């Protein structure tokens, strides 16, 4: 079938072309400005976005989809703000039936039309970035600027990146081909062959509480652009950002002449286990999940009918051997530990330092001096509560608080966690990071993940032992990030070899404005799929190519 170009493809073709260039060049590029400045978005954008967010509170979310008779409200803001938004609550069979009926026309529209519609969805979401940022902030506990950047601009970039990879894979081959084979003295054998991009089936996106858009958008848009209807199952405590996303997607799909049931919100009531019921449904052929290792492993083991893409948990590790910028190293690591109170899947947990200290530009530093330098940087960033909360945000759930209390009992506390008052939200739950000193043999402690603002400085026998600990712990439990500090090229090479061996992305000697727990779309891969922390990478060809298949037909031709 010859694809008929859709008007939305022409509208956004330049953006798609630039994204395709970006993923091939791997340099810096962003399609969406990350600064919430009025000079960028206009003088009234912030106030209008805030008002749009507040209009949802204590009301029925405006979403017309199958199963809208029953409404549920499950969100509790880490900032202590009452949300009370009520969402449509559909049954599994209603969702599956509606989405399945929408698939054929979307499949037949072809890659260009689907790409154009998906890019228009992103464009509409971008226009509502302040509204979306408020929704991310008050459901996840992120500070506003982080919610605007990670939950808005960077999430859009990751979505566009997934669309670009998917479009490249779908159009790698021609839609049609004329095949001619010589047949001796007779006429050649001639055939016309048509290659159809065929979606796998229904896709399920299981959202997380901490990064409801950033972690959901890649899978959502990768599945949608490859022809698969998407069921969006938010975390019960972070529904609003994805409800807004579904609302916008349905609006664009309908305007473009497609069934809006290609994207459906699957909000769940407490204890319902809707994610599991959907994940095991025979019609669901793709599952994207970000969250706990336990549930990610369960999905991989039990959702056998689906291609399952998981980002779980790991032991993000820093190896400190030496540095020519001790103050910069401490500042960089301090910011890494403070940002969003360590509630990032990329935040460093285990900091490995030789027990006899390291060489620095300030002379030899003992183990305790290195630990104190990092703790001091954290302390400086969190000294003023009014400024600190714009970095730390709020604590997303009680499990984080429990881990903070437990960690303080496991070793010498180098830096004690403390509560901070939030000047705008007196009921916000805010905690500063804790740093605990351990010996290298305390593997039972640092060998498991401590999600939240908990980090360990671990005294090792040597840098060689530090690298061996990285190999064994990351090889066993996985990691999304690793970092090394050294002035010795041999050590940097050895760290890179270890990182390659266990499949973890490595950053070397970060002392300025680039941090190990942040990644840039189009350039940095997020996770590798090469260790137990994740079975997929954001974003590469493998992340998108298995979301569709190519089915050919061939006919004789004269």
C-alpha cells in the first residue's frame, strides 16, 4: 500500500529531519527550550499554566473515553497540597476493546502520517508546558524548575528522540520494490513486492511516581508512532501529568481523523492491580515499565506474550582515585546527591575511596577528608532552606523516609539527614541527604539499592579493589550510571574497561556543570540494557524496532 502523506507530517517534517540528524551526530540539540523564563515563553505563560493546573483540583478531570461513569481520586502531593482530582475508571475489557478497534486505521495510515500526528501531540503538549510542569511538581515532589525541565522540555526531547529512532527503523527499507530475476532464454521473473509496517498490538505504559512524564514518554511515543494503540496506566500518586498527556493525544488524534481510543488512560483504584491485569492480557503485546526491581522482574517473567521494556533499580557507583580539582569534584558530587533528594534512578549511591586517601591539587587528602569534602558541599547547598528546597524538592513516599532512618544505624554517619521547612508549603516533607561511612566488607549494606537521599562512602584497600567492587556489585545488581575521578590515564582506562564489562555508562572527572545523574537526549543513552538495572536503553534502535514487524506481499507483474 502506498502511503498517503498526512498534512501534519508536512507541518513537522523539519523537526523530524533535525531530530534524525541529531541522533546520528550525537551532538547537543534540543527542540524545546528548558528555561521557564518569560523571555522565552511569554509574560503570561506561567500564570496561565498555574491557573490551568489549579482548575483541575477537587474536580472531575475532563476526559471523554470508554468507562467514564465511575471516577476515582488517588493522588497525595508530597508538598501537602490537596489535589482531589477524579479520573475516569475503566474496566480492562472496556479499554482493550476500544483500543483494539482503533488499531487497523492507524496501522494503515503509515509511518509518515503517524509521525506527523505524534509530533503534533508533542507540539500541543509544549504549548501547555507550564500546566504540565505544575502537575509534575505537585504529584512527584520535584521542585518547579526541575519539573519544568525534566517533566516538560526534556521529556518532550526524549519523546521526539524515540519518534526519530522509530521513524528511521520503519523507513529503513522501501515501501515497494520491483524484483526481476533473469530466467535464461525465457522472460525474466518479475514481481512487485510491498512491505507493510505492522504494529505488534496493544501497548501498555506503566508510569512511575518520581518522573511520570520523562520515564513514560519514550515508550508511549515509540509504541504509538509504530502503530500500536497505547494504554497509559499512571502511578496512583502521579496521575495528573499523564491524564493531561492522554487528553492532548486524544484531542489531536480526533482532529486528525483517527480514533482517539488509540490512547486511553487506565487509572486504577487502590489495590486493584490493574497494571498486572493489563500486562497479562493476550491483546497486550508491548509493556513499558519504570520502577522497582521486584515488579520489573515479575513483568519480565510473567508477561510472556509481550515485549517487555523495563528500567528498574541499581547500584550507581563512583570510584575516586585522585583529582586535580578537589573542590570541583566535591561540589559536583554534592549537587548530584542533593538534586531531587537523590530520588533519581541515576543518583550515585556507592562512593568508593581508598582507605589511605587520594592525591589532589590541594595535596594528599585522607579518606575522612574526602568524605568531609563531599558532605561539606551537600551542607552548603542545603544550608538555606528557602534555596535548598528548590533543589531537594519533597520526599515522594514513606519508604524513602524509612530507608533514611535505617541507613543512619548501619555505620558512622558522616552527614546526618535533617528536615527542612518549605517556605511555600508548610506541610511538605523535605529531607536533606545522609552520607554513611562503611568498610569494603559491608557488602550486605551497600550491595542493595537505597532509593532516596542515602549514599555511602566506602573505604577500600585500593583503587583496584574499588574497580573490582564496581564490577561485582554492578554485575550482580546493575546500575544506570558510574563515575570515576582520576588523574591517571591508566586508571581511567581501567574504569572504562570495567564499565564496558558490566554494561554501565561511565562519566570521567565531572567537576563543572555536567552531572552523572543527568543525561542529554539525542546524545546520551539512558541505561544500556546490558546489566540488571534495565533491559532496554533510552533510546536506541533495539528500543523501537521490536514494536513492529514488516509483513510483505508479492505479485507477479508483466
